[in-house]
């Protein structure tokens, strides 16, 4: 049987903000099964659905827009609905203008997952977790025949080389806590629990580290890439007001050291304070 349809996630709208430049995506409905075992035989005799966990995860190079739209403390979907646009590839052509399949999540949360700024353009990974209004209604609503949304691309950022840093990765460390009623098929509650945000930062430097605790890094920077290849004047800076760091390993033919930093709340500032998003 021949394949006749191809789709690709082309944009995600969070409220009125449309995010494009998507380089990776996954929509999932993780279903936990219930199985009735036949203790007098080799096979299970029945199966059923326990709970379904509905999520959309995507990675975008629109770093500035993603960081400005989804704060470290998460984005409430009941205020800013999430709409994923899956564009249809036309037979023998490009994207069909009015053939998107959309998946809308109107209740839940959008959280930061990670930032990668190593070789090439930096990227942010965002995860959207949908929940049901009543435990039985599916969290997502599907629609077809939708127009391809207008995106404002051309955001380009690279690792800034702060204090000799060669590149960095941030695990934003946001833990979502979920709950459902007795017997519900879908989760009905999602939020961030106490102490539910613990970022970790890894970076590389071509210097041999001191043993034990490292001198703390206070910032990492993303430098804007201007159209035409130069560097713009509007960097994004992540600042760590309170943290501890240590070397993880030293390796490679040119001796590159990798460090890990754990930023924490200093009583006033968030573990990571980001500027340059306006």
C-alpha cells in the first residue's frame, strides 16, 4: 500500500505568539495499560487503558521568542492555549497552504526543558503537558483544513564564549506534578510542586581545571547572529546569582574541561535570571 500523506510540525502558537524554526518535535499519548493475567495459562486474557499522558515536545531555534513566552515558572495553558500546526506536504510540491492539522491543548502547562548552545545555532526545547477538564474528555482537540500560520523567523543565536566558555547546555530542571481522580482516564491537574525547579548548567573550557570545586561561572551568553553573518548587538545573558560548580571531566586531544554548575535561589533572584529578551 502506498503512502499518500506527509506532515511536519511547522509552528506552535502559545496564545498570540507563534513559534517557528522548529527542528525537532514529538506529540505523544503515553498510555498505561491494565492487563488481566490468566494464571492458568501463558497469556493475558484482557487489556484496558489505565491512564493517558498527553504531551507535545518541540525544539526551536527561535530562542528569544521561546524564552520570552515560556517563563522558568511555566506558562498556564488556560490563559494561553497551545496550538500545534502540522503542515501537509503536497504531492510533488511544498506545503499545502490550507491543509494543516492542528492539535489544541487548552488546559495544562508549557515548561522549559533544555537549552543547547554548542556547535551551530542555539535551540530551546519546550514541553507542553495537556490535562482533561473532567478526566474523561480528551485533553487535545484535533482540527483539519487549517491555514499555515504566519511565522516571523530569522532568530539566530550562538554560544557567546563568556569567560572562555566554548559552549553550554542548560537543563532547566522543571518537574511537573500530575494528578487525576480515582478511575479517570486522563490527568486533570498539573503544576510545579515545591522545590520543583532545579536547573543545572554544563559548559566547556579549553583550560585545565583546578581540582575540587571550580570557580563559579556567573553568566553564560548567547550572541545574536545578524543577517549576513556578523554578530548583532543584542545578546541574551543567563545570570547565576548563587551557585556552586565543579569540574566533571577532562578529555579530548586538545584537553577540553567540562564543568557542571548548580544555581540556587538566593532569597531574591531566581536560580537563573535571563536578560536581553525585550
